[in-house]
């Protein structure tokens, strides 16, 4: 009953029992401890007629697991009062002190221990590493009278977390063949493989992987002499290392060599294909997979969504046997990223009807959909759901800032931004700067950009897109040029198409066509339609017919079936009263069978 969560019902039965033994009391106390209801557990503990070592240890471990100095002190009081202690009592207190950064007190207890075991040494070594005292951890390990694989694993893991991989490799090579409990040594090797893999050192990871025997050795008598060999974690870790650097081919070769695969093996390989958009290979593996779980289905949904095939993403979502929050998040995000905002909202409504609760990821997607629809009412409803159902994380706050700014409520965006304070990241700053730029408030955008830099936040290429757009809105040509140069020289960010487009926009928008053409011709790649479109818009404003033709022809070459350059050119001639030239543009369109796109308009020359 307690395991099923019915603690109140279990307590009723406990109170009605006429005869209770130590096991009964311990079970009830343990139930409260697992639920972190330490006050209830302590009340029972205090009135318990006869306690054993299990009772004391349950309470001590409960206090320690709650975290914090106050609970740790309660644990220590009980520890000091214990009539007799076992190794579990000592190890629990040592771990508690170490996790709370009171490593000195942990060491004092460790030195007082009447008999230490591998867990004791591991706890101290882990504690030193967690507190950044790596050298002390190494010294302590060397003091071990008999080296054991468990403390060795703890030391290797600690060295890796402190970015001392080469030392971890040396320790493993030096002591790996000397430790007792050698069958557990594979965990140290696996940990180091993961460490190399996470840092992209795939060759070092493979060298280590190859050092682990494929099969456990045995002697001539047929009994296992040495049980140190690769396990499924070794294989999975090495496959992940290859996928980390994008080497899907090597990962697949290793996957095919595996004799015993688990669900993680299949999911890891499928995920690797999904990340490089090889959905045919992902589908083939998914079809062969013997035991699919929710993650397998969700990967297919997100994978097809990432390549723009929302129809297949929806197909796999509907076929998912048990839909969880992640399943709903995957398909909602799929529609949001493919700009089908209405369907994303409809799925959210269905999600609520089917009783699945949203999490921050769900609400981030829905806020982005509200932004895409420019629907302030919907966005405010989502904000209310955020307040009532989740603890908003940074992405949710960022989405709120973007939503309010795009829906015209820039002051509400700034209020949320100001409340975030120390939680702001570069995306947060970008969202707020972008909001000011979107509304043409260049002074606020540039002031905020200055604050961003003074707060030590390193700008990204998106930051400079917003800054340059702000300059374009305000016609600040010199400021835009200075920011463009700063982006390259100070922050070493290579300009992308958006940056050049903004720079062309601001220079041509102020009638500086010679400067605009110099920027276009000096670009390291071919300008796209946004660059030529910015120039063509400016040509229409300033009636620069010659350059308008150049821009329109360039746009036509990039998108032969698009009517946009023809409509812009036609309207420029119409505005100037050059009806013969305007008619010629229309005839050129008709001869090329180009249809005017919805949303574009022109002035009829017959009126």
C-alpha cells in the first residue's frame, strides 16, 4: 500500500494493529521518509518502543537525502545518539557532509571509522572531487591499502568532471590491472569513454574501447579467471562518441557488430540518423527494432518534423501506443516550427481534453505559435496557464518577451525582461533587443545592447541582426557600419546574409546607392532576394529607375516564377506616371506566364 502511494491508508491500518513489531514500525517510518515527510517519520521514531540499526539508518539517510545544513545537523544528532553503528551509518554521514561542501567534517568521520569499506573510500573520493579538491582525492586513493574498482571508478569520474581527462587515463592505466573486484573495472573504462566522447575526442575513446576484452577470459579449467569485458554500456558509449562528431558510418558499423543490443542501443542509432536528417535509415532501423519505447516513437515524430514532413510526423504521433507529454510536445513543436500555428493550438486543446498536462516545453511552443499568429489574446491565455501550472524556465520567459513585443505590448516585454535579472541569457537579450528593433525604437535597442555588453554577455550573430535592423529603422547609417565592423573585428562573427541585407537596407534607405552596391558586390557569397529586395524598395522610394532594373532582374534570376520584382517595378513606374514602361513590365509578366502572387498589388494604368 505504501509503495502505491497510499500513505494515509497505510497509517490507518498501522494504528489499528494490536501487535506491532520492529519491521512494522520500520516500514511505516520508511514510507514517510521516502515521501520526504520527515516530521511524520520523526514523530513515529520518537515513540517507537524498540529501535534497531535499520530504524536509525532510515532516519539518518532520510535527513541527509533532504539536503541542507539543518537536516544534516539533525542526521548528525541521531548518528551521535546511535547505540551501535554499522558501515552504512558512517558512509551515509560522510556522503552527507561531502555533498554539502563540508569536506573537512566528512574527513574527520572517515578517519574515525573503525572499519572502512570500498563505499567509504568512494564517498570520500567523490566528495573531494565534487568540492574541487582533486589532488586530495588522488592522494587518498593512493593511501588505500587494497585498491578496489569502486573507488577507482569514483576517482576516474571525478577527474573527468574536473576536466582532467589525461590524468584520469593515467590513473586507469596505472591501477586498472591492480584493483580487486576487477569485474567492475569496466565501469571506469565506460566513464572515460563517455568523457572522451562528450569532448569530441573520438580516437582516444576508440583506443580505450578496444582495450576492453570482447569476452570475459577463462582459464583451461573452464572457470572464469577474469570477468573484465565489454558490456552493452561500453558499446552504447562508443556509438554515442561517434555520433557526437557526426560520424554516423562508424557508429553504424559498431552497432552492426553488437551481439546484445538494448533499447538504448537502438534509440541511440536512430537518434543519430535523425540528427543528420537521414530519415530513410532511421525508418529502416525503427522498423527492425524489437522493443520500441515512447522515445523511439517521439524521435520519428521530431525527425520527420525536422525535415518538413509534418504529415508523416503526424502519422507516427497518432500511432504512438502511449502518448506522454513529450509525445504531445514533439507534434505541437512540429506544427509550430512549420508555421502551422492553428494546428499547433488545436493539438494543445486536444492534449488538455485527453488529460495530459503541459510542461514548459509545451507552453514555449504555444507562446511561439501565439507570436506567429500575432494573437495577443491567445498569448495572454498561455501566460495565465504558465502562471498556474508550471515554474517558468528561461525559454518560457524568452518566449513571453518575444510574444508580447511582436503583439505590440513592448512594455510588458520589458517588465518580464527586468524581472529575470540574473537568469538572462544571450537569447533573452536578443529577444528584448529584437522587440525594440521590430517597433523601430533604435535608441532603446542600442542602449540595451550596450547594457548587454557591460553585463559580460557575449553577443551572437542574431544580436547583430537586431542591432542592424534597429539602425535601419532609424536611418543610422554610420552606427550600422560601426556595429558591422565591430561584429567582425571585436566579436569574430562572420557576417551572414541577414547582416548584409540589413546593411544594404540602411544605406540604400538613406539614398546611398553607391555604398549599397559596393556592399553587394563585396559580399563573399551571392546575394539573395532579401538583399536585392531591400535595394529595390529603396529604388522605388528615390525613383532610381536604372538601379531598380538591376535589382529586379537579379531577383527574377533567383526566383523566375515570383511576381514580386515585377510588381515592385510596375508600381515604381506607376508612381512616376511612366505608364508605357509600367505596361511593358505587365506584358513581360504575361509573356513569361507569371501570375501575381496573393498579397501583392499594383495600380491599374487604365484608371
